[in-house]
C-alpha cells in the first residue's frame, strides 16, 4: 500500500472538507477525484452526466484512479461517492492508500445537502427516498472496500480529521 490517505463515503459525508484539513495537518497534497475530472472534461459533473451519461463518468473515474496509482504518494485523496462501487476500483483504492470510510446517516446527508444542485443522482423529487435507497445499498460496499471506518457523524471537521490521522499514524508506524 502506498503512503496516501483515501477518503470514501456518501455525498455530503465531508470527504472534501475533512480531506483538506488532513492534508494541511500532515503537509500532504490534496486531490479530489471529482475536481480532477471536472478540470479534464472542461465541464461540471451535472453536464458530464447530461451530455455523456453516468457510464462515461464512471469510466473517467476508473481511468483517473489508475493514473493516481501510478503517480501519487503523500497525498490525501477525496473520492466521488460512487467511485468505490466498481469492482476494479475497489482493489485500486486499497493499493493506492489507507482507505477511510467516512460514515454518516441519512439525516446528516439531508441536512448538509439541502438545496444542493451539483449532484445529479439526487436531482429532482423525493430526495429523501433517493438518499435512503442509495445509502442503504452502498453502506455495505463502502464497508467492504475500506480499511477503516470513521465516525463522520459527530464532531467538527477538525475532529473527524484527527480521527483519520490518528488511525493513519498507527498504520504507518
Ligand atoms: C456521486 C457523488 C459525487 C459525484 C457524482 C456522483 C455518487 O461526488 O462524483 O455526482 O455517485 O455518489 P461527492 O461524493 O463528492 O458528492
């Protein structure tokens, strides 16, 4: 396993916010798979889904993950919520670094993403049911892909970051 910290978990679990704090604390670089894909594609994620479809987006995620595996160390990598679902990605994630699952409940996701329009999978009606369905089906995948499950439900982003860092230190020492 390479010396990177990977954050996986549902939309709104705090991967980006917490990831930046961890990176600052450790002096690591910070990478966000969504951000890298948006930069490369030259369009927002909603537009990629609309013009090219979800499958094309998932392929972009897998390609990016392979590249990161070949090039990156000493980084904190925040991933899109659906990235761990592809089988090939699961193994790539586990070799790329220590995989932390930031676990949250439906209520927290709902509260944090209220009014958000940047997530195509939660667009339209019945957002609460969509979150419930996706979260229920994905929780077991996140659990099986991760090395460590982190409570991202309680505490400030700094405290969640601290939980990740202390586990990371135990694992690399
Ligand atoms: C997705 C999560 C999003 C983004 C895309 C699809 C998902 O990332 O990759 O909208 O399938 O859960 P965040 O988890 O950063 O919101």
